[in-house]
C-alpha cells in the first residue's frame, strides 16, 4: 500500500504546524492549504514557505471559495483540519462545515480528522456556559461528517502541555509560578497531559490505520495521567524548590468567573471540568474508541517531568 496523501487545513496554527512536520517526517506527501486571507501576515507566510522547503506542497484555497476547497481535497486521501478553537486566539470551528461540504462533493477522501484535539465534546453535554460553545460546535461538525458518511477519526488529545504543564495548570500564565501555586481543591483529581509533538505523531499514525476508522482516538498515555499535585511535585523535584500551595474550593473557583472576559470565562469552565470534575479520566475507553499509546507502543512519548525541564 502506498503512503497516503495528506492535506492539512490550518497548517500554520499551534497544533497544525506540528502535524505538518509529523506528516513530512512519516514520509507522507503533504499538502498545506495556503489561504489568500493571510494577506500581510508575514509570520504565517514564512511558516508556509518553510514547509515548502521541507517538501510540502502549498495549495491555494479559501473558505470563501467552495470550488477551491473541492479542488484542494480532490488531490489527497486524508484531510486533517486544525482550525482554531481557542477563544483568546479567535474561534472558527463552525467554518469547518464548508470543508465538510467540499469533502462530501469531492467524494474521494478516505479519512477526515476535524479540529478536535481537546476534551471529548461527546462527553461534555453538561458543560457550563459560556465554555460549552467549544463542545457544542464540535458536535455540530461531527453530526455533519457522520450524516455525509465521511470516514473520520476524532483525536482527543486532552491537555496540551504548553497550556497546562509549563504553568503548573495556573490560569492566565504560561510559565511556572515562583513562590505560590493555586491548587484546584486538594489537587488530587487525575488529569491527562500530552506533549503537543506527541499529539502530532499519534495523529499521523492514526490517519491510515483501519483500527481508528470511524472511531475516537484518546491520547491518554498511562505515565501522563497525573494529578495537579503530582505535577507540582515533579516540578519541585526538578528545581529543588518547594512552593506554597493555596487550595481553592470549586465554589470559589467558579465564582471567579465573573471577573474574566469571555475568553477567560471559557477557560474557567474548562478548568473546572478538568480539575474538579475529572472529565478527562472519569471513564473507561470503551466501544468505538482506542487509546493511542496502547495502539502505537513504538512511540516513545514524552513524560511530563522531561517536558518541564525546558522551564527550569
Ligand atoms: P490556532 O489558534 O493556532 O489556529 C489554527 C488555524 O486556524 C490558523 O492557523 C488558521 O489557519 C485557522 N484559522 C483561524 N481563523 C480562520 C479563519 N477565519 N478562516 C480560516 N482559517 C482560520 O488553533 P490551535 O492549534 O490552538 O487549535 C486547534 C484545535 O486544538 C482546536 O480544536 C482547539 O480546540 C484545540 N486545542 C486544544 C488544546 C488542548 O489543551 N488540548 C489547546 C489549544 C487548542 P491558517 O494556517 O490557514 O492561517
Ligand atoms: C484549551 C486556557 C489557558 C484558558 C481543551 C485560559 C479546548 C479543549 C483540554 O486555549 O479553555 O492560561 O481540552 O488563561 O477541548 C485554553 C483552552 C486554556 C487554551 C481551554 C482547550 C483545551 C481548548 C489559560 C487561560 C494558561
């Protein structure tokens, strides 16, 4: 069997650029959508040109031009969309409905991976406002994919380390605090963390694997299922410096939502479900789903104590 041809839509983004890199590394003929709307965004253009230098093909296309999307997807076997879902960087998850239309019309795509890469929206029917919009929109896209009979894989990446580990899971910052750290309750709820590079590696492994066809792929490798307290302990061991722990009750944490702008409120809701409710780990991976480190044991995923070394 030949290698799949892969199109990445959203390739210059935070997770997208890692997926392009992983696709090239795996030897897939890799295509990246180049949108005219990037205009004078020289950083995006430079990223695209660096992909080209590494052997990727740039395909011009726009979400405002249906035919350009159909033409783009006709050239490949697999489409991976990494459209923004992060509220403080703008969110456009529903724009993917246009891509679903194009894939449906083209009729050749063997696998579509929509922009998921977070918590499992199918398990978040109870999520709090306003953060639930993330999950509701991803479910609208899933429904369109399944109604169009497009073969899919949904990748559930859980907590990206860059947003949840380097900062010891503190909201509103991306670096570790120096003296005091806020604990969610007792800090004893199990959470799943993943290095973004591993997210990309597992995603590329899954794209032509019959085992992941029409399934959800959870990235929940056993060594990276940790409580916030365990994460903090690893950091303290690494630095040889103890932090003051300040426990926050669920009620106080939720009450803090009032002081945030919309993006912050979305964050507080998500953190509540992850760190108080335990929504990433309070279920077994069962029917219709697979776990990535079990499926691809040859991948040597990064452990979080190793990941944290760059922050020392
Ligand atoms: P980014 O914010 O980096 O954006 C990704 C891409 O979206 C951009 O590069 C751009 O593509 C495209 N895009 C943005 N606006 C538009 C638009 N108006 N029209 C067309 N394309 C647009 O996304 P992330 O990588 O942060 O997020 C990707 C996914 O990962 C989301 O589903 C998000 O929910 C999830 N996520 C999960 C996290 C976790 O901890 N598990 C953390 C962060 C995100 P282009 O390259 O063409 O310019
Ligand atoms: C990441 C964040 C971090 C918000 C997901 C506010 C979708 C998901 C784990 O963009 O709101 O400081 O699953 O001040 O399904 C953001 C969101 C986290 C990052 C969560 C995310 C995770 C989106 C903040 C902050 C570090």
